[in-house]
C-alpha cells in the first residue's frame, strides 16, 4: 500500500475515486498522461487493494476500498501513537535529568 501511495499521481487518483466511482476515461481526462499510463496506475492501486474495480457492461468503474484505507489509517495511528508516547517519555526523562542536576523537582512550581 505504501509503495502504491509513494507516487503523487496515484494519490491524486485515490482522492478522485474516494467520493464516487469513476471510469478510467473520467480519471484519465484529468491528467496530461496517456490512457495506458493511467491504466497502469490504476492497476497498481487495484493490486495494492486501495482501489476496487467493478465491471458495468463494457465499462470499468473504480472506487476507493474503504476497508483497506481503514487498515492503513489504523497502522499509521498505531505508529504515531507509539512514536508520540516514546517522545513524551524521552522529553519527561530529559526534563527530570535537567531539573535533577539543578536540585529541583520538575513538577514543583518555584515559590
């Protein structure tokens, strides 16, 4: 998923198909690239499971896969929660070390 999102064009496509289904032609019309190039980007997004494709007659309709996006979001939130918690612990430890060397308790307010 992250590799698929590393490309700016694919991120734009994902944003385009997020609110509603679009055909490959509708998507391609928004870019200065050839339709085969857009089809390759769509194939990467479908393979990564971020986008789903369904057939309606001869048309292919593309839309965001909300379950995959939710999984990706949860992974990022978990990553950020852990990182922020570690940063908080390190900052508190640094504050304790600094105030301890000055003979003050970090949580006490000076009088």
